[in-house]
C-alpha cells in the first residue's frame, strides 16, 4: 500500500487518501470482481460500487484490518450482492453450491471463440465455486498465492490447497475429455 | 487407466511438484525435486501434465482491462453522492428550525401561564380592594361615584383593572399573539 494513504488516513485527510486508494487498488478490485462475476460490464459496475462504498466508509475505517483486506471484503460483498441481484433465488452461502455455479456460469457472456478454451473453462466451471474462484484469481493475479489469499480473505495454506485440488481435478477431467473429443 | 497423470506422482513429491511449477519451492528443495524428476517417469509425466494444465489456464484465464474512463465515471458518481449530504444539511436545518419553534412555543406557553396567573391575581386584588373600599365607605361611596371631582378617577381605576384582567385572560388562552412566539 502507498505509505501516503496511511499518513492521510491518520491525519483525517480522507479525500486525499481516497485519491491514492483508487489507483492503488482499482485493478485488483476489478479482477476480483471479474473472477466472481465473469462479466466485464458487471465487474466494472461492482468495482465502481465498491469504491463508492469505500469513499463513504473511509472516515470510519479504524485500521484494525489492513486497508486492502477491508477493500477486498467490500469488493466480494458487492460482487456477491450483484450475483444475487441477477439470480435472486440462488444462495451463495455455500461456496460449493452447484446452483451458485450455474448462476455464475449463466452470467458469463460472450461466445467463446476457441473451442478448446471453451472446453477447459467449462471443465473449470464444474469445480466447486471456491476452487473456481481461487483458480481464476490465481491466474489473473499472475500466479500470486499471496494476492489470492489477501483478496479472498483466506489463509495462504487454504488457497494453496484449493489450487492444488482444482488443478489436479482438471488434469483428471481433461484427459478423458480430450480422448473422447479425439 | 495406465496414464501416469491419473495414477498420480509419488506421494512425497506431489506438493513439491506443484510448488516447483508455481515457482514457490526453495532453491535447495527445487534441485532435489528436479533430480527426482529425472529418475521418476511417473512423477515427470504427472508434472508434465500438470504443467500443461497450468499453461493452458494461464493462457485462457484473462481479464479485460478497465476502460480508460473508469476514474472519470467514478468521480462523477462520487460527485453525485456528495450532493446527498447537501440534502442532509437541508433536513438537519429544517429539524433545527423545528426544534427552535417547539422551544419557542414552550416558552410562549410558560409566558402565557405567568400572565394568566398575574391576571388572576390582579382581578382578585381588584375585587378585594373594591369590596373593602365599598364596605368601609358604605353607602357614602355612592355619591362619590356619581358626584364630585373624584368619581372619574375611581371609575377609571376600576376600568383599568378590568381591562388588564381581560387582557391577561385573553393572552392566557392564546386569543392574542405574543411577540417572540411566532417565527
């Protein structure tokens, strides 16, 4: 985090702090929202809404949690609310919910141009929701375990475990699938 | 089911193979694992399969970039939100005015009560004074009221007392406006 943000927050200069927060976090906030919503326009809206909430709540930010942790929690909540708004009958409390998976799948828009890509991403979407999210974020964040752990609010070991299980399962799924396709 | 990727790697190496692929393995341990891979076909095949999946995921999972007008739109949204506190200010100003009005009405009510009490006292004193004077002077008062130079003064005093009492009575019942109670 930009040390200037901390200084401005400590001095109560929230508007100045916010001016630094946006460029420091906007890309990660957007990628986190995109990993949940899988729709560019929806992720953009969620990122905007996240920063509006951050702007409103920044004067009350007490620094008990790291600023990034706090912002990512707002991002996750905002994105999940958007997901619920689009599919109000779906519960996302259970990260392994197949309904949640299907809802998230249906939100993704735009036809895949590459059938192989489409195939692998479809296989990814058969995994539990928390595994999918960890895998997407891991690659969106340039293979950073730490970034995924911070953004998902999970311990590093949990993230590694999710990624390991997800990719191992994809290996198992890809081979028979490719043999059938051949 | 003879595919080594389905059988899996040696149990002791599975996590290390993943960490090696992710670049998370300490250099010393990475050297040991690479040596093991050279000797173990099962692990090397599994690692190759894992590496292929990793490469495909890396290539296929991409996020679109944020549009260039993201910041501008955000500033606009926040500016529109900033106008809301103005509406809040208006509401709080109205609430303050309402509270002041209530306070003023309460003090007006107190004033009316005091005036009402004063009016009652004035009427009582007037009646008592008139009665006493009437009793003391008896019938001799009658000629004074109807004749002589003092009769106008007596009548004027009695009229003033009655007028003050009536005024106090009216104010006590809100019949007349009072300065300071209306905003």
